[in-house]
């Protein structure tokens, strides 16, 4: 039994699926699938209007915590989000909405509108109305929402330590999916259009689906030039080899125990 448990853990680790110890998580994401966010929270949009979340989340919604003056991952994440909406045949404002919220309580609507203008430059789509809203808010409201979705970050001076992810919320405020973008050294963040569309469709049905994008990204990569999915043979071969090695190790262990047991029975 112990050997099989060890083998199972090794196989899971090969696919990078083992959850970290999140009991005392300080920075990262503790998925809250199936739970409902407080839709009565009020924030300020990029046009300096006060809005409640329930006014914005009227259909499947893609949500992301960022901060607009972030020198690191926030801008690439938003650029990739804009890019994947261009690649998808679903339309923002019709099939889904997008919300980005600054975790920095010192940022204001002027920061939000500037970032929105920067992000949508060159985009093939227009994000009018509530199709993509850039929000700011006070620290209490930001923290309440962050806690509700399991997003934990830490301020360091005028910057933040945080992770990057897309959180999918249905029109009732239920959290249905977390999507963790991959990273490509040439293109920056990478979000598979198939993953994105599937997450929106599942959210429209109100399905709370565990995160499996790590498995998909382990086996497939998206070719931005050919706009096709490429099977990562090297990764699969490596994982398959490791799994075979684990199975062989378990077989030897079990065989040895059986031989020892038979020897004792004969005596």
C-alpha cells in the first residue's frame, strides 16, 4: 500500500499537479470554487463612476487582480487577455464581460483609464460599456473581494508581490474556474484560446470546474503564427518515461515482497 501511495505521488508530481500547503498561504491563490463573491461591493470605474459588482457581473465574467503601475507581470497579463479575446470567436460584451481591479488602493480612475487606453491600442476589438471595466477601490473593499476569491498578495513599498491568474465568475457571483496563464519566453504570457472559450462556456452553465489547465499546457502549446495547437512530444515522452519508471519500481517492490512472503510460507 505504501509503495502504491509513493508511486501515485511521484506520478502526480510529474504533471505538476500536487497542491502546495495552502493552510498558511501568504502570497498566491487558494481556489474558492463554487463560492459566491459579495456582489454588493462598490468600486470606481475608469470613468470615475461608482459601480457595484452586481451591475457589471450580468453574464459570465473574466476577472483579474492587477495594479496599473505594476512594473512586472500585470501589463503582460492584460495584453495577453486582450490578445486572446481577439483570437476567440466569443465576443466581449455579448458572451462575457471582463473586469480588472487594482489591488493598490492608492490608484485612481486616472490610472485605470490610462492603462485601459494602453491595453486596447492595436486591439481588433472595441471594449465599450461594461465589456471590459478597469476598477479601483479602497483597501477594505479590495481585501474583502480578494479574500472571497482566495487571492493573496503582499505590499512591498510601492509594489506588490502577487501571482497572475484569470478568475471566472458566473452571473450569480459564483466562482467557476481559475485559469493560470503559461509563460512563453518569446510572447510573454500564454493563454490558450481553447481554454479561454471552454472556461467561459462552462461559466455560462454555472459549472464549477477544478483547474486542469496545467495538464493541458503540459501536453499542448499554442502556435501564435500558425494559430494551431502543437503537441509537445518531448514533454509527453519525458512524463511517460517517468511514469514507466515508477511503475517498474513498484513492480520490483511488490515482486520482492511476494517472494519473501512465499519463502516464509514454505518454511
